[in-house]
C-alpha cells in the first residue's frame, strides 16, 4: 500500500513510554502506518530506541522530524517533513529545512522525503507555541492556506493539526473543500470511533497519537474500524 492510500496513521512519540505488549497490539489494530514523531525532547537516541521496538512489525514506518538535529532515514520507509504555513517565524517554514541540508552536506535520500504543509490550530499545544503559529484562524483563512499549499507550493500533504485537542469539523470540512491534489491529513484529539468517523468524513487520512498513551491500543482499534 502506497502512503497516498493510507486512511489511518498512528503517531508514536519518542519522548513517551508505552506499556509492555502495546506495540504488538498497535501493530495488530489495522492501522496503515506508524509515524515516529514528537515536538519536545526528541533525540537521535530515543528515536533509535523507538525504531528498534517497532521495526519488527510489518508496517510502513514514517519519520516526522521536529528539527534537523534528530532525523533517522535508515530503516524508515518515508520521512514526512513539515513546513508550518501559519507560523510567524520563517524558521519553521523553510529555515530548519535549509539547516538540515547543510548538516547533511547534501546527502539526503530525497526519494524518501515527503513534504507536508502544516496548519497548526491549537494555540495551547507544544507545536503551536514552539512554531509561534497564528492559530485563531477562520474557516476561510484555513481554506486559503490549504489552497496556497496545494495549488501554489504543490505540497503532497496538507496537515490540519489540532495537536491534543479535537478540532472544529467545520474548519476541517472547509479544508477538504479547498484541497484539490494534496492528500489531506487531520490530527488532534481523536480518542473514539465517533471522533474518528467525524474527521474521517473530510480528511483523507486521520492520525491518532495521544489516545494510544492515554487509553491504550483498544481505542486505537476502534478508530481504525471507524474509517476503514
């Protein structure tokens, strides 16, 4: 299955701990892929430790770096690299990316790189604070960002990120109506089948993260069943 066909992705944070047996249950949930991603305290060491735990299972693995300091490519199927469209700091739009190229001295496996246009909408989230994003956007403003990301910059993925809180379905619907060629991702607060189904009506792919740690893999299976 190609990444464009995924409808459910599970996000695992290198800075958080799973219980014994959780990864096996996650792998058996029916999720299409595992994304190794976090905002705070992500290091090459905890990324490598998490990769070691998950690589035994037959699931596509995605690395989504928080910055150029900790990026794994070996043993990874894809590297999804975010650019935050609604940041007030250009560092998070293109600066980190330039720094990564310089650090790697041009030796980046571009065939595995998938750019993401992030639109961050939770001002209380770590990613919202770190990237200094303008989060109080109206539906038409989000739709405009989506259109710019899709039609002007040609990002393969547009990611509506509510990070830890369940978002406004009307805004996600507006994003879905604005998108044309990009794949629309939604992440944030999906901790039930009902919420998964709500956002799954509009987004091509939903991402479930915190619920795995807060409620366990059983809720993950329910979110998978709601969208597949």
